[in-house]
């Protein structure tokens, strides 16, 4: 499908299974209600694409560009966005489960109050992203860039954050487990231990 022109076309409500797309420009196209299963998209451009109400299962969007893309009411299950770039996209509401966003660029994204439990954001750029009141239980944020990331009120129980993330993000009111509380204290130079009697 590499030779087809997908710019500014109506592809709404189509179903694709096992298709492979490489370097395709979907700019300004209508993919509303599209269903994909086990499809791969490598280095594709989804600028200003409407993904509203689309459903994706075990599909990969590797190193793809999402610029001002509408992802509202879309569903992604068991998918991968490895190295993808998102800028000024509309996410809420967005249903995403068991999905890999390793190395994705999501700076400034608005995920407020979304359920992002168990996702993989390893080494992702979440600088300035709004994750307030999100369900991030069991989420892997190892190596993620969290400078000025808003995590107030988020549920981080069972999540994985390294020391840099714990220092960079705004965590006031976040719900954490004991292990993360200890890691947070250590990341901020506190010494945790029992009184020594002095």
C-alpha cells in the first residue's frame, strides 16, 4: 500500500487487518470509525487526521507523527506507539490498554483524569504534560522526562518512576504505595529509618 495517496481522503469506517503501511502521508484524512487489527504503520504522518471513535487491536504505530490529531473516543488495545510524536492532539476521552508508548514524545499532552493503568511510558517525553487525577497504577514511567509534568492527585500505586522523575514532577496529593514513598524521600535527600534512641 506504499504507493497509494492517502492525503485528505475519506477512509471512515473501513476495516483493515494485517495491513502494512510504510511512510504513508494521511494528512487531513478522515479515519473516523476505522477498525485495525494486527496492522503496522511505520513512519506515517497522521497530521490533522480524525481518529474519532476508531478501534485498534494489536496494531503498531512506530515512529509516526500525530500533529493536531483527533483521538477522542478512540480505543487502542495491545498497541505500540514506539517512538511516535504527538503534538497538540485531542485525547480526552481516550481508552488505551496494554499499550507501549516507549520513547514517545508527548510533551504538553492533556491526559487529565484518563485511565492509563499499566501502560509503558519508558523514556517517553512527558515534559509539561497534564496527568492530574489519572489512574497510573502499574504504569512504567522508568526514564520518562517528567519536568513540570502535573501528577497532582494521580494514582501511582505500583507505578515505576526513577529518582529523576520523582524530583522533576509535581506530585502533590498523588496516591502512592510505601515503596514509592520511600523512593520519593530518598530522591529528595531524606534518610528513612527507625529512631536510634538519641
